[in-house]
C-alpha cells in the first residue's frame, strides 16, 4: 500500500472514531488500530504542514473543585497570558494584581494548545472556553470505559494529524496511555505530579511511563524527592512548578461581620484550618490542633479554633474537643465556597495546619492575606514557608509543639507575624507573575 494512501485512510478512521464513537455499541476489544501503520504516516503528516501546537491531557478540571483543579486552572491562565502576550487578544476575565511583564522575551505570541478532558463535558462552566489560545475537547461518557476508549482513539488521531510539539500529561493515571501513543511517534511528553499519588512505589506501568517522560513536573522539592526515592526515578528529569496565589483575590481587608456573628467569634483570637474532614485521611492535623487547644487556652483564654471543611470525621473531632474540655472553643464552619473563603481568612489571627502536604496552597492564601501560618516540618510546605523564613514548622503529630508555636504566634513578636512583610514576600516568590514566568520557561516560550 502506498504510504500516503495508508496515511489518508488512517486519518479518516481517526476522524470518524472521534465523531461517531459515542454512538457505537462496541467493546474496547472490537477496536484495533495498527500503531506501526500510524507511525508510517509521519512523513505524510509533515508534508501536509500541520501546525505544532502544545497538547494538555487532564482527568478533569471544571466538574469538581480541589487543589489539583485550582493548580491546573492557574497553569491554563498563565499559558493564555503567555500565548497572547503582546497580541491583546486574551478574553480571560480572571483578575490579577500583578503586572503583565514576565521578565523575558517571548519566542512567539501565537503559541496555543489543545486540552483533552476525560471526565468533563461541555456543560461544565469553563471560563477559558472563549480563549483563542486554547481549544477544549470533552470526553465524559457513560459508561466510563467508553470515555477512556474515546479519549485514546481521539488522542492517537490528534497526535498523527497535529504533531504537537510536546504533550503535557496532567495526571499519573493518564501517563501509561500518553507514553503508549507518544513514544512510538517520538513526541516528547511531560508528566505533571502533585503529591501523594507518586510518593509510594508505583506499579511497573506507571514507573515505566515516568521513565519515558522527557520531563516530570513537581509542585515542591519534597514531592519530587519522595517520587524519586520511591520509584527510582532520575532526579534530573524533575522540574519545579510551585503553586501560586493571586494577590488581588487574596488580600488583607475589613473583617466581614457576618462571619463574626455566624461563628460567634466576637472578641476572640481565632486560629483557623481549611481542610477536608475525612476519617481515612487525617493528615491535615485538625485532631492534633484540637489536642493542643487546652494548653493554648491557658495562655490565651479567648482563643477559638475555626475549622472550615466537611467530611465524615467531624463527629470524632467534635467528640474529641468535648472530651478535652474545649468543645466551646472549636467551631465547625462546614463547607465554605471559594469565593467566600477569600474573605474568611481575614477573620483569622493565625492559620494552623500541622499537616503532610505536597505543597499547601492554603498557606500561600493565608500569607497573601497577611495571616501568619503554622505547618508540618517534613513535607512540601517547606517551599511556601521558605524553609521556615515565612512561618512556623513543627512536627506534624506533636500537640505540644503545635501549642508552643501557636502561643508564640499569638504573642505577635516575631517578624513572621508582620502581615505586610509576609504578603510582600509571598507574592514576590509565588504571585501570578512569578508563576507565569516559571511556566514560560518550562514550556519553552522564551528565547
């Protein structure tokens, strides 16, 4: 068969698969694509002059809320800023307190990307949908295996037709698929990692996918070190893209009286934690802080502990507070939407989370609001706290250490309690501009 004829036939198959597969009543075993024939299409694709856009592949971004989703949205926002820098074409309505100068000369103002989303559909609220720099492809399908099949077929067709200059794999769970399709086509790919999902030894297929990646992004030094040690990975492949915070969204301001009234905080010194309260995931340290409360109350009789979040561990935590005689000092606020959380930080005198984090974006949010913070001393929080320069780091399961640090914070004599300085230092290292510049270097936007 002539190579060009074979290539044309494959492209037709992949386009048809993307268009019609949602309606097929077929099992995955009934669909077979010959990768060897696909690879032969390479020269034909180049002859057709297909543009080399970037490609992002994620599990989901818009259908759920969480730390990973927030981080990914920051990546997309920064990518749009880079792609449209100097063109004046960006439509994104997100706010930024920082300037639009990123400290480097862009290679091109025309970079753009496709974004594949396995578990999102077109009904999701997507603030980037109108962006010229991003083209979204949605693959949420029931049953779930059909969605996985759809994205696999569409991904292979896309790689062959568009020849992206690089692929960014947004989760370790997608890495084996990305490796399977990118490696034979010699398309470089980067795997994004976030924390606990790569801290323990991974099954062989996931380790192999990480080994095959050109680069691995990590959100903190700690997370990168844990992944390397647990899975025997090459440290030279790791690149750091830390979380960021918007200085406009998170800023000091008037304390909303509605929160003071709702949570009965009038006249109180408020310690605050924002965390999921799941019984199977107690690493946030809410129970440790509750155990520290009696000692803290001896020093500061008007102290209260505001716990923001929901989950099935709340009854245990509430009972623990009662057993320790601090039930009236621990306030469970339940779930608070992100837009309200920005204002709720202003109620706090200190943000307390002796945890084990991959990074801990909540520390950035609190410090951007001028609130002193306490974190664990053996996790990714070393980065946002700059190894203790900006906040207190204590053994994460030690109530006595937590109590001592909280008392020190409430005394207010340490420079780390200076809200203005804390905010300035935080935004200089982790503000929108710093994040955008870092992303530009990693995705090779700069000359």
